[in-house]
C-alpha cells in the first residue's frame, strides 16, 4: 500500500502509525508529479464519470456501484491512449506480443 505526498503525511505520529500498520509511503521529491500522474488521471475521470451528481444511501450501495464502475473501466471503457482498447484488452495484447 502506498500513500501520496503532502505535508500532513510527514508528521511523526502519522508516519509512526503507518509503519505500525505495515504501510509504505510513496514520498518523491517536491515538485515531482510523475509518480502519481496516472492515479490523478484516474481519479479525475472517476470524479467526472462516477461521483458527480450522485449520492448513495449507504456504504454497501456505494461499494457495489464502485465495483461495477471499476469493472466497466477495466473491461468495457475503451481508451484513446490505449489505441481504442480497454485496459484488459491492452494488457492481454502486450502479454501475447511478449510471449
């Protein structure tokens, strides 16, 4: 498990708690956004496509819908940057070509 960089994540109490839970922080140098660019992009799409304008009555309903969205993202949603393939199709193609 990794965490993003931020001033609040550098406090001794917080970092000690993470170590106690076995969590490894991802701490790059200041100004280096390349390590989380993919994650930021995914969360941007999630905000636009999944969260915006929606409310859930309970956690189980939210969890069910989030799992369905993740499945849609990986298996159904075609992406221009992946040459029109879904992430699963892109990965399977790369694995076939590497074999």
